[in-house]
């Protein structure tokens, strides 16, 4: 998280995880499912003796990673560090 002033309007100055999940965009869902699916595919390709188990474990790790990335991106939008026009229209500015 940058330590400079936000370049966009602040929507929520202390967003919780629920606030971040409620403000997910389609792009965030695509990143979540895409990274999880790519991780499953990678686990299947490299897990020769136990492909199913390796692919499932890789998908779980990929889902965890994707969740962190998506929550960080959403939090940055709510705090005003990334473009947040959709959130400003939906929730308004921070009071």
C-alpha cells in the first residue's frame, strides 16, 4: 500500500473484509476464477504420479493467492489509491 495521499476520492477510510467483498467487480471475479483455474491446470501438468491430488492442492493455493490479490485491489479502490468511479457512484464519498 503506498504511503502517499490517495489520488482518487476516498469511499471508505477503514474498509472491512465484508466491505471489500460487497464491492467486488466482474473483473475481480474473473481474476479469482482465472487464477484458480490456471493453478489447477499447472498442478495437473506437473503432478504426474498423482495428478488429481496435486491439481486440487494447487487450485486451493491459487484460490488463496487470488483472494488476497482481489481483496488488496478492492481495498485500494475503497481507500482511493486506484480508480474507483464505480464505487463512488455506488457508495458515495467518505464522510
